[in-house]
């Protein structure tokens, strides 16, 4: 299965990159990004992994990667693409955030 990142997820990644590079340097960012990418691939391979988040959005799940939660939309059809919706720090108020599926067709 494949995955795609929403525009908001791309913004989240940029925010994480800027903070990580500014705080710990580029090499740490590259390691962290490699781990995020591996998590995206895990989600694509097994969209039933992680924790159900149906109270926030129907068919939404989350998978933890270090200090971040990756929110994704599990597809209704096995042939559909998994939508990575947000990548949020664990301390944020998850229920108060927006989880759009703003992917292009």
C-alpha cells in the first residue's frame, strides 16, 4: 500500500525540522526524519497499526514515533492510499486540532 502526506502534515514536518535543526543540529534532524519515514512506511504496510482515534475522526488512527504522534486515515478500501494527516508532539491537545484530508485526487 502507498501513503500520501496532507498539506498540514507537510507543514508539521517543516515545523519539526526547523525546531530540531535549531536545537540539536542537522544530523539529528536527518536521523529523526529517517525514523518518521520508516513509520510512514510501517503505516502504509499495516494501516491497522497504532491506536484507533474514531472519537476524533472516523477511521483515524495514530502511531507513536518517539515524542510525536502520527495521525493517519485508514482507508476504507484496501486499494486506497493511506493519508498521513498530522504529525503532532505528544503534549499538544490532539482533540483541538484540525485533521483535514487535503490530498489531491
